[in-house]
C-alpha cells in the first residue's frame, strides 16, 4: 500500500517534470536584440546591421577578420563544414593544411570578451592578407618556407582592439573601425546563448564525407519545414529546385537545392536562415523570425528533396532485420564497387517461402544517392556439401532507400509473374540494424 502511494507520487512528479521540460522545449525563448546582432557579427561584424561601421583600414580582404572565415559557419573549424576549405590570398581557412593545429572549435557557453578582443596579443592587421606568399612556379626553399609561415600567420585570430586613445591618435590595430565594446558583448552573448554552434540544428556532422554529411535533429519535421519554406522563403527564393532571380537578387546561384548540394553548405544555410544576411533584405524578421526548430525542419525538408541526406555506402554494411513483426528473417547489406568503379548496393535476404520452406533472395543494383533500384533473384537447388546444382532465377525488382539518419532502410520488393504464380506477393516495410558497425560512420 505504502509502496503504491510512493509510486503514485513518483509518477506524478515525473509527469510534472515531463510537462515542464516538454513545455520548455516547445517555447524557445526568442533571442534578444543583442544576440541577433551577435549572430550577424559572426558573419561580418563590420556591417551596419551587425553594429559595425565599415571595413578596417589596412585589410582589403574582408574574410581576414570575419569570424566564420576561420571558425566555420557552425564554429567547428575543420571538424565542420570548412573541413576542406582552401587557403587563398583572399581568405584564411579553418586550419586545413596549417602548421598551427590549435582547435578552432568555439567553447560555446564559456566565451569571454578577452577571448575575442585579444588586445595586444592577436594578429595585427598588417599580417592578414599581406601574410600570403604565393608559391613560385620554380620552387625555392625560401619561398616554400615563406609560404608556409604566411599561411599559418594569416589564419591567426586577429587583435580586434583599438584603445580609445590610440584610436583618437589614429593608431591601434583597427584604428578607424575597431569592434566596439557593445559589439564584443553582443558576439559573446550570441556564442553563449545556446543558439550558436551546430547542436541547435544538427545531431551529427560527418566532415569525412565529401560533401560534408549532416544529420538533422531527430525531431526535425520535413512537413513543417515545407510549410515554413513555402511561407517565409518561397516569396524571394522560389522553387528550391530551380534557379530563381526574383527578390533574392539571384542568390544563391542555381537555386537553393543546387547550393545545398555543395560541400559544407548546410552550416552556412543554418546560420543565414537563422540570423539573416547583414545589410541585405534577408533580415531575420523577413524570414518570420525563425526558431532553431523551424530551421532544422526546413533543412530536413530540403535535404530529402535534394537527396543530400545519408548516402548508401559502406556505413550501412552489416546485419539488418524487419523488426519484431518480421522476426525470423534477416538481411545482410554490402555496398561495394562494380567493375566500372560505381557503387552497388547488395542485399541478401533470408526468409520463408509461400509453401513454408526457407529461401534466400539476393538483390543488387546501382546506388543513386540514398537509394538503389535493384533486381532480385532467387536461388534453389543443390544439396548439403554439394552446391553445384544451385541455380538462380529472376524473382522480380525492388527499391531500397536509406533514411536521412542512416538508421532505417525502406524496402519494397515486387515479384514477377512467375513468382506471383508461385505465391509470392509484393511487400514494403522498413529494415533496422541488428548489429553496431565498428567504424565511425554512425
Ligand atoms: C583569421 C582567423 C580568425 C578569425 C578571423 C577569427 N578567429 Fe577566433 N580563433 C582563431 C584561431 C586560430 C583560434 C585558436 C587559437 C587561438 O586561440 O589563438 C581562435 C580562437 C577563438 C576562440 C577561443 C579562444 C580561447 O581562448 O579558447 C574564440 C572564442 C574565438 N576565436 C572567437 C572568434 C570570434 C567571435 C571571431 C570574430 C569576431 C573570431 N574568432 C575571428 C582564428 C580566427
Ligand atoms: C526578402 C527576401 C528574402 C527572404 C524572405 C528570404 N531570403 Fe534568403 N536571400 C535573399 C537575398 C537578397 C540573399 C542574398 C543576400 C546576400 O548576399 O547578402 C539571400 C541569401 C540566402 C542564402 C545564402 C545564399 C548564398 O549564396 O550565400 C540562403 C541560404 C538563404 N537566403 C536562405 C533563405 C531561407 C531558408 C529563407 C526562409 C527562411 C530565406 N532565405 C528567405 C532574400 C530573401
């Protein structure tokens, strides 16, 4: 009796906590004006709508002082969308190929003003784009050394300061247009807000894939994303699949889906769609002041539409089954290369036949993004320790599609007329993993 009362109290309390937390999850606190300015600063702090007053004298290539240029749009450096970004005279990078291996991953939640300003310790503006030394056609050791040191130097975090006195005297690192104290506070507020970085939008980012593979938040809802896109983006960007040149001024060229198919672009997309593009008509307000949920919903919708989600590849290799309802059968998946070096999806299917015996089917087909259309064959004949009599026959066709998290393979297989006559029917259901892969794919 006593125990029952205790259980009742516990469950009522957990119900209350559940409601409390789910309520909190539903209502994301809208970002303050400071955080919104900080978000735009991450893109380019010198723009007016980001609280800036133009480019600092002495640096002609804006990327040398833009936060996103060295840290990546999602702030994970080479562990994110900028894993393969090249270093050029016009821009630094997130450290790919750099002699300085210090992580560029932002310590979200614990960022301080001093980490940003670096008064007297950051890179002087004269060592920005001016640090770049191109490699000579005729390589010399001096030129190669200068190239490497300039490479690393230009990637260093800048000194964003100019003390009031030095500013008045025309000195300081960024004399004409230093980051103001209010701006520093804003970018710190943004980085510590819980709305910056990858976690509000993505569950995983796999930079080893090219293009970078993004797995959206588990609760991302493609239908809600489609509605959001149609309501708040379509007017300027048009159909995501077509190159549009309306109120978007032609950006992004080729249309939204073509843009998202490029390397690392979901990081940039999440940032611009959440915070707007500074000093453009694409303000946060013009996009309906989205929540992080709205953005991850829109991205899942566009990822499914553009087939830029989880590809069919060796990360799927292993053993799968149809869940409890289909207990008794099993599937082995192997993605391999055919003679022309093209990826093929192979699946071996152990199950029961219409007469109550055991049977195995084999399906194989070319991979197309996250799906494969397959031909299915059936094996019969042979005896124990003497498989020479085995013959395979056509069974039918099918289609396998991996979901955008790599956790479910949707299967549809359809028998041909001969197999229908033998009692087989078309089936459609989902396969899930029974084993955990050893590699870091999922
Ligand atoms: C030219 C490249 C470059 C630019 C531009 C740049 N950073 Fe950095 N930043 C780095 C590098 C490299 C590091 C890691 C090594 C270090 O701390 O110096 C770093 C480190 C940091 C850190 C971590 C500091 C710590 O002590 O842990 C923060 C926070 C940061 N940057 C924020 C920003 C912000 C905000 C901006 C834009 C206003 C920005 N960075 C612009 C290169 C850059
Ligand atoms: C009022 C018109 C307008 C609306 C509404 C709008 N955009 Fe934009 N968008 C633009 C313009 C203009 C640009 C180019 C801005 C720039 O270059 O600074 C742009 C650029 C972008 C880019 C960057 C493209 C690139 O090449 O860098 C992305 C991503 C984007 N928009 C996504 C969205 C999404 C998602 C929505 C809806 C949530 C949206 N936009 C709503 C006008 C709009």
